[in-house]
């Protein structure tokens, strides 16, 4: 497989790990985080999911070429 595809796959895995950790933090908020912090974390998770989805689509596209 081409090197750049492998790099994208690694990035996708790392990003999904970060998403999962952020979701866990949202479900069990760390001490000291306020409502605005939770709101911003939720927005960040949404953006990361969009990025992950686009990255996944790029990987699929490149693999099928």
C-alpha cells in the first residue's frame, strides 16, 4: 500500500482515539470544567468527527483507485 495511505490510516486511528477520549471526558466531566467548557468540548468532538469522516472517505477513495 502507498505510504501516504498508511499515514492517513494512522492519522485516522489516532484521531478516533482522541475522539473516544473526549467523549468519555464529556460523559464524565473532569473536575473544574464548567458548562462553557463542556459546550466547547462537545463542539470540538463534532468537528473531529466530521474530519474523521472526510479522512475515512479519502482513504477509501485512494484504496479503490
